[in-house]
């Protein structure tokens, strides 16, 4: 991503329109070749200023709350699919105004809300999330099929007698995985729940498909979906989130100070805990343009965040040249799971949000200030 850093006030999330469109064209090719429908998981990327571009290629959005459902309905304007582990009675009537597909996490929830759906939105497509009890995800915190998972109905707890009114099944078992993981999961899904598919109209294969990552097996994905549709003539949905925005955006930050405590420490105007929580939660080490691992280049720095949390550390990086106060750093792949998860810990202002268009012109879409912080409190 070629950026003119001189005109960027930091910190700033910057999303490249051309890179996003490249990802979307990959998605669109998969839809055309396999016959599936792809919807975007708002939990990973919800930058609605780019929805006009995204809706040219995708069929809708996947929401995990009333707020996400409303955002998808008002700003995206196509299909809105909703799943959450449990719905609130007080919110459900409003949610039905926005959603075309509602997926339930249990048969008790389905039976509880079924009369309300019949009274208020008889045309909504209802589904049940199932748990194939097959784990592909490396880390338990991201594994929907880990032991004692609260996500989805296991075969043992599945109740065919309550399927009247249910038109689809949903499973979501992956996280940043390739198509071979879907193949294995789909086999377990069909083994356990295949007998119920003849009564269904659609199946949602969930998210976690790292479709736009270099080396992802698109051919296998298309073939797997097409083969499934040959066996079961149903509508197939995928709901990737990260893959939509993968490698489309950066976080630009500046060095505010340089200190020393057994090693050089650069304090940035951004924060791992506040502006990119997955750095600590995942955890992972972000790539930073022009840097290397410790020992790769002669100048080593620990990059620290601006909050009071002792562990607000981005990582240790080596640089070809010494850093100075005012140096700007470009943290790579910061479009997904940043804007949707960031926070105002310590009252820290959120990074601005900007778009770089196809002509390399940068326009700031949103800046944040005191009122954004205050409005969350009372």
C-alpha cells in the first residue's frame, strides 16, 4: 500500500479502496463459480462508508446484535442475517424489522420466540445453529467446537420434533482457515445433521474462511460448495468477515517519545489495548512496514502504547535507521477487528478513519473527540 505519510495526522486507520475491491472480486468469482451467496460479517468489519462498494459484490451482511442488524438494514440495504447466543425479549420486535434471516442458538430460544415471529414477521427465514463437535481451530478461545461450547446445538441435544418453521441450518466452526478445514467440517456436519437437510431451504457455512489470504485453495472451496449443492439442492451462504478486509488497511502512528530501560523504548500515539485489542487478545505481532524481527536490523526498539496498562506493548522491532520523535510507523493489516473492537481506555481518543481512493487521494471520513468519549459514560 503506497501512502503519502506527510499528509496523515496520526493515529489513523487508513483503508485502501482498490485493495478492498480486489478482495471483493475474489468473493464475487466464488459466488459465480459455486452458486453460493456471500454475506459480510459485521463483527469483523463494519466501515459503512464503504458499503456502497461492498454491496456491488456481496449479497448482504451477517449481524450479531440489534445494533449491527440495524446498521446492515439502514446502510447496506440487502439481506440481513442475524445470529446471537440469545435474544432479548425487549429487543426482538425491533430486530424483526431489520432481519430476513434469524438463527437461534437453541430450541428453547426458538420455541420462545416462535409466536412473536408468527405475529410480527411471518416471512422471516428461521434457522438453528448446530455444533458438529469437530475442532479445526488452534486456540480454544476462538474454537466454537471446544468442549462445553455454548455455541450451537449438538446432535445429542437436537430436537427434530421442533423443526416446524425452521428453514435452515447454520454452523460456524472455523477461524482463519483454509478450504481443507471446511471439507473436514462439512463431512462431520453431514454425518450428524444430513438427515434433516431434505426439510431445509438453506445452509449457512459460517465464517472463518480465509478466502483472500495468499495460498487459500479457492478451487477446493468452489468444488466443495458445488458438490454439496449437487447432493443437497439448497441455498448455501458463507459469512466471512476478516477475509473481506484482509490486507486492505493500515494504522498509521507516530513516535511521541523514546526512553531507555535496558533497551530502547518508543512510545507511540496509539495503543495495543485500546486501538488494536487483538494484538493482546489473539495474541499476535503486527507487521510494520520497513521493520524486521529483533537482530534483523541494527536498531532495536520496543514499541509501547499510550495507556497506563503495563502490558500495552505492541512488540519488539528492529529498524534500519534510528527512530526519532515524530517518526511515522505503518502497522499493516489493521482494517479488520480494530474499528469494531477499539475502546476509550484511559480516555484515549480513537484513531481517525480515512479512505485512500483509486487515485491515491486520501480523505478523512471520521475524526473522534471528547464528546465521543463522554457519550459512552454518565
